[in-house]
DNA sequence: GGACGGCTGGATAGATCATTCTAGCGCCTC
DNA sequence: GAGGCGCTAGAATGATCTATCCAGCCGTCC
């Protein structure tokens, strides 16, 4: 029972969403990759692909938040923590052949104008990320008025960095994003 | 002959790509929206959906570059030009019910790991944008070593701003992106 | 005027999509 | 040991997808 069928479906779907997005990922493809029976999808997710997608978005959002905040909190100070996060993202991208980027970005853009439930799910994930970064910025002494827009900008740099890095198959964009992020944080620090 | 069938197909496909992405847009959907005969798609684009997609990416990339550089160059100085670009993007988003964002971002993420030809097309568009912004930064006196990574960061802020704005259906993210962009440019200016 | 070719209009094929349904396996409880 | 139920397994369905193919329209050029 190391992994239940349900968990395997969730994990596999998350991985396929990163590569091919929501509409580009088929249910048959999911069960084949997860070594799961087809019927189990509709047993565990009666709402079908939409419900599965929603759970994957929330789950991936939570897991990625833990990963990034873990990196930031492990650093001696906030600025180096931010730098580590971007450097780590670049390293993972290179190591995974420019596949393992943001787990929900592709889906977020795809569903923003076509699926209200999924759009809301991605919005909730982004908002939770903003809050987590905001906390850390405020904790480092950045004043309230600046902290939230700065948190948003940092996430945007990361997302944009993933986008350009994947397209160009190069870490240059993420390196540039990390540099810009460090500049912004350093300027806001008291 | 105000618009040829071929142009109408290209325009309509571009609009649908923004909303639903590459895999989410069907050929039948395109010809229906473009009021074009089905056979014309394969007459004008013998390579099928892939060729059509590639042309749309390059075409949209060129048009959007003209739009943004037009806004920047019309401003009295670079810094206000950048600010106008972000403010304009936010205004367009709000006016179009959070649909008209970056014309190639959705497709770029979708095809990055699944369609090499299209991935390369998006990479070429991003690279051309980087060069256009780079020129203007260098022209304003920002030194060569800083100008390129800064150009990349600005594009990333815009792309990330679009992503978060569309998801949240709010201009907050684009406003924050514009503020961060202005901070970065101001810090780099001599 | 007749022929040719670019373009249109749509039927058709073959694959794949999400979804539903039915049957049966295996474990847990009484 | 018997009954019930969570879960598995896959067939069947109808819609939709890309792509091919062919017949006909219409302007242009011989």
C-alpha cells in the first residue's frame, strides 16, 4: 500500500499537466501512465476530468508552495533564500530537460477563459502563494504597503522565467529572473 | 477583398489561441468563427494545424511587438514608456474581460514539451522581443551587461502579470508588475 | 469562347475524446 | 462461511478531432 490507486492517478495527472496541459492530457493517457484501471478514475473522481483537474491543481499548488517556502526558510536570510529559490528552479529545469517547471502555470492560462471552476482553483493557488511570500517579506521588515505587490512581482518573475526558459531550453531567463528578484528585494529591505 | 480568407483564418486562429490555447482550439471551431470553408484551411496551410499554428505564432509575435514598442517609443522617455506599456496591458485586460493577454504565452507553455517546431517558434518570438527591449534599454544608457537580463526580466513581469491577472480576474497583478518594472529600470538607469 | 487553376464547399474516414455501464474480484465484517 | 461493498477491469457509446478527397465555382488567360 505504498501508493494507492487514487494517489497514483493524482501524481501522474500532475506530471502530465506540467508537460501537456489540461486539454492536452487525456484520461486514457493518465490511466496508462499511472498503471491504473480506467474505471477507477470515475470511481475516485465522480466529477470526471474536471474534478480530477481541480484536485490536482490544489494538490500541486500545495506541494510546490511547501517546496519553495522550504528552500526560502532554510536560508540564513530572506535575500539569499530568494536567490536559492530561483537558482534551484533553474537547476531543476536543466536536470529535467526543461520539463519540471511550475505545476499549474500551463493549466492556469489554458482554463482562464474557458472553465470557471478550474480558473478559480488556479486563482486560489496563486493567492495562497502570494500570501506565503508576503508573510516572509513582512517578517523581514518590509512595510505592509510594499510587501504584497513585491510578493506578486516575485511570483511573476518566477512564472515568466519558467515560460521563457522552457521555450528557449536555457536557464538564462531564470538566472535573469533571479537577479531581478534579488534587486527588488534588496531595494525594499529596510 | 477587405480581408482574404487566409487572413481571416489567421486572425481568428490567433484570437482563439489566446482564449483556448493550441490543443484547445479545433479546426472546425476556427473555420466556423472565421466564416471560412473547411477545405481552405488545407489549401492555404498544407501542413495542417501545425503549419497554421506556426504562422499564427510568428504573426502574433510580430504584431504584439509592434504594439508594445509603439507604446514605449511614443512616451517622452523610457521609464514612462515602460509604465505606459504595463498600464495599457492592464487596461486592455479589463476592457476585454480578462481575455486579451499575451497572444503566445498559453501556446508557449502548452507546446514547450510536446511539439518541437512550435516550441522553437515561440522561442524565436520571445528572443525577438528581448532584442527589441534590449535595444531601447541600451539606447537609454543602460550598460550592455545589465541591459539584456533586464529586458528579460521586464518581459517576465509582463507575462507573469498576464497569468496572475487572468487567473484572478483582477488588474492588481499587472499593476504590481508595472511598479516592479519601473523600479528595476529606474535602478539601472545611469 | 473554351480551358485552366486557384479556391471553395462539404462529405468522409479513422482516430481519439470523455463518459457511462455492467460484471466481477477480493477483503472485511458479521 | 456468507453477505456486502470498495474497487477494478474493460466494453460500448456518441461526440469531436485532424486529415484526405473530390466535385464544382469563377476569374483569368490563351
